[in-house]
């Protein structure tokens, strides 16, 4: 499903925890959009959350909204997907300074075990 604030194309919740996302994800239709989104998100994740969007291009605004969505709902992972099976998974690390670090993670982390 799409996120509550429309920041993400898809979200995954842990069982019995519909309030915050466990995985937040975004799907892009081209390799260029995919790469641009990741670069812009890394830039936005440097903060601050209340940075003005004035003068930002559309792709930069979109990435900044994803950064704010991550801060608000604290997803553990961010999944970026693109054409032809292109995908990158990031573990999200929330610093005390408002900086969010996206650390590449192996796709095996997406495996769910019902324990």
C-alpha cells in the first residue's frame, strides 16, 4: 500500500504494527530517475527537516518529502526499485542530529520469518 502521507509508493508493516512502516519503498520507471532519486534522497537526508523547498527541482522536493517521511515514521529499511529488476535496499540509521544515513543492506534482509 502507499504511505499515509503519500511520500512512498509502497510500505510494509510488521504484523500488528500498522502505525509505522518497517519498509518504505519507491519505484521509478527509468534508470535515470532511479539513480537521481537515490542521489537526491542522500542529499536531503543531511537535513534539516524544515529546509525550504523553494528553488528545489521537482525530483529534489520529492526526495525531501521522503526524508521527512522517514523521520516521522522511522522505517527500518528503504527500498528503491526500478526497471528490469533494478533494486537497492538501505538500512536506515537515524542520528540524533536529524541526519539520516542510508546504509546499503543485502536483499536477504527482506526475508520474513514468522517467529
